[in-house]
C-alpha cells in the first residue's frame, strides 16, 4: 500500500498529503508523546495497557488528553480498518500543538493528533533460531526515560551505534548498571531466573514488561526486578530483548563475546512460545 490513509487532527488523508504547521511544538521542540500498538488479526494487542501508558505520558508532560479511551479506540480502529494488512503496527503521536516559538508551555493550544499504521515486520524464524548480536554503550539519555517522549535523539544515536557495529541493538548501562536498549527492554537469565531492571525513571516500561511478568507467573519461571550490574549481563546464561516488533528475541553475543553457550536458551524458548499463545488468545 503505497499511500495509506492516516488520521491527522480529525481528517483521514493519504499520508503523502498529511501536513502539519512548521510551528507545531512536536517539530520545533520534540514536545509530545507517542505509542506503538501491535495489531494481530486486526485486533489490538493489550490496548488497555497501551492507552494507560499514553495517558501517563500525556499527564507527565502536561498535555491535556484530547480524547477519551473510547474515542481513542474508535480512531485507531478507523485507521486499522483502512489498511489491507491483517497484522499491523499502529503509531500514534500527540504533540502540545501549534504556537509561537517559546520554551514555556503556551496557553490555550489544541494538541496535534496523528495516527498511522503499517504492516508489522517481525524477526524471521531463521533470526530467532540463530539469535542476534548486540553491542554495549553508556546510557547518556535524559533522566525521564519513563515518559514515551518523541524526543528520541538519544535513542537514535544508540541505534546508529548498533548499526555501525552490525548489531541488532545497543544495550545501555548507566553508572555500571543495566538500563535498556535503544528501543527494547533487556532481560537476563541466570540459573533459570529471569531478571530485569526496576521500573523507574531510567527505563521506559515496555508493555511487554507486564506481559513478561504474567508469562513467568503462568510458566513457573522465577522473576526478579532489581539493579543488574554490567558483569552480571556479560556473565548471564541468556540475554533477551522485548519490544512490540521484536516480541521476545534472544541475544547470543554482546560486544563480540558469547552469552552463555552462544545459542538461544530454554527460558527464551519458553517465553517466546508463551508469547505466541498470548497473541492467539487475545
């Protein structure tokens, strides 16, 4: 679909014709938030959790929520229905709106709302069977990572660092402790126990964060949320990435060094299978 329909401020329009004013604060300041929602068989996956995170992000930066929950569901459904793909990835963005350039919040502006969708692209079976390579780097982003902000330059630079090193992701550390990757949450496995960083301001709590908790509980996999040192990551039996587009993905090398035996491990396999079952049941 070369020119899909998108939603922009009350109008469905071909994406090639969608326009925003140059003084939109999203364009000028990166002053806005976003969400990415997987669609399987034309049904939203975990929509309540995505909407809750969107609402938290809007509240955190003082943008009035332009729609009710039901209105958001209807708008997203309209964009999904206009696309032929059965499995999609919806992107929605809300900025503070259009105003004269000035750093402080302007008064009486109307938020800009944009929604688009594309076919979802997931890792192939071959990639999953082989596992992926990652590189490490220092986390140099701001200290409000729990907000799903469109100000993503730090993430862009991390992703470019990974690309320049032929890696799938850049796994970041702050003061010697694991935070997250450029666009994924990161987990380690040691002696059958899954561990992830605490849900605080240093990471974006991915929707899969809560899902992993549910899958571990159902599957009898011990789970810890705590600070994880760099040495623990390199010495772990398994490292996993989770995100909307990666679902659950095994990391087999980090900075060229093998993780565990250098192959996808049993905890990954169990969680991946459970994830697929959760998708079918949704």
